[in-house]
């Protein structure tokens, strides 16, 4: 029986047997008991499945990962301790020193720094392109050593919708996967695998948890990318892994190769493991994701329409507005809505923008986004503070940009709060 996505939110990933807990249990344990040394050896050889140490795998984490995998329509998934870890693992799983990545420039500031600074120190370079670049400009960004294309389905904080067809086609022409961070729309509003993406990541800290309670991340593999067809580009997946007794992931694990390698190598060595209790809490919050996303989008639409007609605002970027430059892309890839995040401009410089935010009462200033509670941030002065003015421009983050994350409160209350804050700095 094919289940709809809101049903998967509630019941996906966990199917209790007779007399078992109706709610997924928390296995808050580091270790697991075995009566045979031989069986434990099989687990370390990856020749049998099972649990032996939570740094690699845990039943609670795997249950929640299975639900996210089902929501995205993938074949295998894993949880990480943060969205940043998820993006790093997804890229580092196929990139070595001397390799190259093509990335959209309109991405979260922390991810930009990960690619532009930290991974560059590891010998992995990155060329950034505008998500709204021409096909020719995108094509020119590729190099012989390019191993992946990375982008956000809806960018943070500029709220730019990715042209999946353009980016997926370019990636596949060059024999590399398209990795998409799908944090903002979530699989409720966008399923990137249906538009050519190969691997999806999430900061589950955001809408998936949705209550500001648990930092976490997820990686989902579509199982569609043929690593063996491009074996020379991805030796880590196609050649023997000496650290695991010569396992060859693509040959031995088929569609689950990418996630198996990320677990066996990267989670083993970097240990970015989520606490089972955090995964359990996030899993409970996932049950209401479809309901919450509908409310987030409804509120954002009303607030964006109000902002668009207010003369105190210089511009509004929200794909739900018919006049928005990304409206057509949103209709194509996310016809049921994008997310609850709006970008808008407050003229008058940094001091006026900051003063306006300081006058908000219901909407809180927070580094967080995509939460049940409305919150806002001035990216140029916070999350993107390390970027140069040119990099800010390339990322679509102007000096006047305000990021507003509409929660699930009453939309009129959010509007009234914005109105009084704008009035306070316009007198």
C-alpha cells in the first residue's frame, strides 16, 4: 500500500510487532551485548548487520533515519549530530585532497565557510556559482577533478529556489552527483530525488525538529547514482577499503554503498553521532511536520503579502508572491509551498535594520530559523559576518536583508509586531 507523505510523518520508519511499544523506544545505550566473539567479528567485518557501538549505529537513530529516508523516497539514510556534519560527511565521503566541488554561492554562511575555508585547508577546492547563473556559466565552473555539485533547494537566507533541472543536468553530464540541502522546504514541499538530485542532506535542527530543542542532521541517498559507471572518479567507493578488510562498497552494498561508507569510515573516525534521546525527540516532532509546514507556509504567504505593500520596506523576496523572480521555479518544483522564511529589505543602513529588530516583541532575534516560534536575524551582521561584501553579494545577502522565519502563531499577530517595530524606527 502506497502511503501519503503526511501518513509517513506519523507512522514511517517504525512498525511495532504484537505487544511492542506503539511509540518508538529510546535505546539510550552506548554498547550492545553478544554471546559470541565470532558474531562480533562479523559485525566489524560488515558481513552481518547489527549494533555494537552507538558511535557507528544505534537502533533509535536508525529508526528516525528510516522515517526521513521514507519521506524523501531514498534507499538509505543516516543521522548526524548537526546539519553541518551532514553536509561535510556527504561531500567528504566522495572527495579527497586534490578534488574539486562546484557549489551554489547562495548557501548558509556556515556551509560557505565549510567549503571555502575548512575543506580548502584539507586540499579540496570549491568554485561558487550563482544559483541563477546561465548554463554556460555553470558549465565553465567544472574542472577535470570535480567530484560533486552542491546546492540548497531553497537558499538560506536569500530564499532562492534552485533550478534542479539545470544543476542536475550539469552534474550528470560531468559524471558527478548533485547533493542538495533540502532543509527549508523539507520533503513535505520538495522531494529533490524526483528532480534529479542524487543525495539529500538536512539540518534536522530546523523544521524537522521544529521546536528549538535538538541539533541534528541527516543524509539520504537516492540509490540512483551509478558509482561503478564512474569508478575512476570515486575510488573510495569502488576500490578495496584497507581499513575494512578490503570491502568494496559499491560492489558489496549496491544502492546502500554511499551511506554504508559514510557510516563505516566517517562516523567511525569523526564520531559526529547524535544522542539517541535527541533523535527520539526529533522523531516525535517529525510526526507533526506536514501539519506544521502547511501553517508555516500559510503564515509566510500572508506576512509576505503585507510586507510587499508596505512603503517602509524596500523589497520582499518570497517565492509564493506572483511577482517574485523565483515564483515560476517554485510552482514547478514546490507547488504546495516553499517554507516559512521570508527575506526583505529595510532601508537606512545597518543601524536602522538592527534598531528595527530590537523593537520586535513577539518575534525573537535568534540564530535559529524554521521553528514553531517566529524568529528573525540580520545575516550580514551574524551568520554571514565573515563574508566580504563581494561574497555577500554573490550569496544574495545584502546589507539591508532581514531574514524572517514565520512560526505557527496567528499570522496577524506576526504582522502587528512587524508593524509596530517598523513604526518605531520610521518616526
